[in-house]
């Protein structure tokens, strides 16, 4: 019978040969009422999500040594672990917070599901398609379009291929000219002619410059693109790279915008549930890392004094600024954008009903106002609210640090009273405000949406600062880091592998 370490190494080199290798901090504000973060009964039976609790170990149970240490259990770290596991490589994930998923988490509060910042799952994400079981996620789609608030009324912008009559009708609304809408269709078509990788390498400008160069009017830029893309990239100035604008257009053309029935956190939980029990340790804040060298294992020091040795690699899968703090100059030398990013505040209210029953995203097309986008998640996925109630979600650009929670909630409600009626909004009660200073890294040009992940000294890096700052970009960077680890390990001479304690 083969020993497990022998099998492990064989599969590692087989994997290396068979794959194309080398190719916040969440400032969650004081809860206004008590909040449970645990799942509820109807979420537990959700396919592969069910056994997540058994997979998480405490910091007290840290091993002394492993092959690969991954720092961070966000989408990138989980993806890296998933791919290493497929290759038979042992690993330990060290996560400083008490949960998995990083920026992709959902809290439960009084029967409501509160995503930690309003997020949308795009079914066309390619890495996600390869890793996730969409059926178990029970994805609930938004209407393919949006309702734009402008000049005292709502104006519908619809995808004519999915809602033909609405699309035709929306040609004549004041959100833009008929030419603008034809240009949207043309741009959507053009985005389909390129693969995502080709889009990421295409010539870039700011999205604003690209929209103007394509001939879009100020009306559609101000009334639609600013709130729509502003909500995705937390940037109403549209300084984000045109590559991401093209990517989003392609994703919208090829898939749907959804919420998982059990909240966005179900995506992370499903991935974590595919990782061996006991390999994720929460409450483990890493303070320093060194990579393994021939004859000397890498060392990862955790707050509290424990040290975990890594015989093959250390992968830092944290947010960009945290990666820079751990990796220092080694990362800066790798053409990185690790500066502070863009943020948002997300306000949740309970309501006796949604003022509109459609699964719609509402956008602020005016040039003023705090709320950039609003929706009623329970009209998209009823599981977001207890029976007979509705959940309201409002998002602002920036965290609004100058305002207390009560002030921010009152100001946003006053705006929403203009949109949905004073009587309706008067019944809304604040559940919670999430202020997220670091939602995404800066993505203005110049960008490199496939940055290097191998620091060449036994240290590797992944996270949304290496690829696109999306859930899918984080998954992809995790896979790339795993492949780089496997390539580097396979490249080590056998004697070195023996020297660092690996059996062949
Ligand atoms: C409000 C909001 C809305 C968004 N909307 C969308 C959307 O609609 N669609 C989309 O695709 N993407 C969206 N995103 C972006 C997407 O969520 C992120 O790009 C992605 O989740 C990043 O994953 P990551 O693994 O790179 O980083 P993270 O999720 O930040 O994971 C890093 C992990 O490392 C841990 N860590 C940090 N330092 C240490 C340390 N010293 N020791 C141990 N652990 C450490 C952190 O606690 C964290 O768990 C949104 C993000 C936010 C916040």
C-alpha cells in the first residue's frame, strides 16, 4: 500500500504536468439589536453548505507544521486551498476573523439575511462556474435592467433581449437618447466578441473617457452609468478602468444578476465546505511570514506566539494593504496596487412590505443625494426576510464617516420618502448599518488585471488585488497562486524537497 505522503507527491507532480502552469477590514457598526451569525434551519440543508462548521477549527488547534500555509480565508484563500487539495497537497488556512468568506459574508438578524455590503452574484463568472454548484446556491435573479430615479420619477432601463417590450419602451425615456440605447446594445455586442482575458489586456482608459469616446451623451452617463457602475465599483466619477466596464457589459450579456437564497455568504460557505475538515483555523491573526528555502521551512507567526512551519510555500491571501504589511518590499517590487481602496455604507431596514413588489434595482440618476442604489432583497429572494416582512437595502458611495448611524439612517430615509412615499418609508426600522472602508482596491488605469503571484522566495500572493476586484477575480487569483505553488514545488530538485521534509 502506498503511504499517503507518497501518493500526495505523485498527484502533485501529475497535477503540475496536466495543468497549464505558470500560465477591511469590515468596520461593522454597533448592532442596534442583537445579531446571530449562525445559519438557520432552512439554510443548513443547502447541499454542500451543510458541514461548514465542522470544517473550521480554532486557533488553539493549530498544527506545528504543514506543507502550505495560506493566510486569509476569503474567496482567494479558499480557492487556493481548494486547488491545492485537488492536487493532494496538505495546507492550513489561517484566518484572523471568526468566519470564512472575507468580504463575502452574510449575517442573520431577527430572521433577516444581511449581506455584509450589498453584493450581486453574476452567473457568468467563469471561475465560479467551475467551482460552485449553482443549483445548491438556489440563485434568484434580479430583473435584467434597472429603474432610474430622475427628475421626480422612475424610468426603466431594460435589457431588450430579456424584456423586449420594456426594452422598446425604454428607448424613449429621458435616461438617454434612442442613440444612447442603440450604443448600449452595440457595446454589449462588441463585448461578446472578446474573451474576458482579451478584455483584460485590451487598451484602457477611464470608463468616463471611454463612454465619451464611444459617443454616449452626458444624459445617459450622468443618469445611468454613474449610479449603475458607481454602485458596482463605488466610484461615481467613473475613473475605474474601461476594461472592467467592458467585462461587466460582457457578464450582463451572458448571464444573470442574482442573490443566493441563503445570502451572498453561501458562496463562500459552499467553497469552504469542499475543503478538508480542520484545515481552516479562525481567530488566527498572522503577524509575520517567511517563505521556505532549501533546508529551512517557512515560518508563519500568529498573534499569541504560535508558529506554523510551511515545508513548501506560504501564500498570503489577504486584502492588498494587509498583504503589503506582511510581505513588504517583496510585494511592492511585483507591480502592485496595494493602496487604500474604495468604500461604501450599506443600510438595512425592516419594513412591513416592499413599496414595489418587483425584483428591481433602483438607481439614483440625480446629481445629488446620499443613496446611490436601493433594492428590496426579499422581492428577489423571499428568504432574505421573515414571512410577512420585507428587507430594504440602501447603499452609499463612501462610508459617510461624518454622520452617526442615526443621522445617516434619517437622511437616507428622507431621500427614500421622495422616491417611495413618506407614509411607506415612515414604517421602515433600521436593522443595521455596515460601513466598509475597504470594499475594493483602486482600479483606475493603469491596471494589470493578472498580476504576478509568485514572489520567488517561497512566498506567494493572491487576492482581488492581483486580478479583477470581484468575487470571480479573487477565485481566479487563488487558482493561479495554487498553480504557481505546484509549478515551483515540482521545479525544486528532489534533494531540496527531501531537505525541507517532503517525502518522494
Ligand atoms: C460591499 C461590497 C460589495 C461588493 N460587490 C461585489 C459584487 O457585486 N460582485 C463581485 O463580484 N464582487 C463584489 N465585491 C468584491 C468582492 O467581494 C471581493 O473582490 C472579494 O470578495 C475579495 O476576496 P479576497 O479573498 O481577495 O479578499 P477578502 O475577502 O478581503 O479576504 C481576505 C481575508 O484575509 C483575512 N486576513 C487579513 N489579514 C489577515 C492576517 N494578518 N492574518 C490572517 N487573516 C487575515 C481577512 O480577515 C479576510 O477574511 C464587493 C465587495 C464589497 C465589500
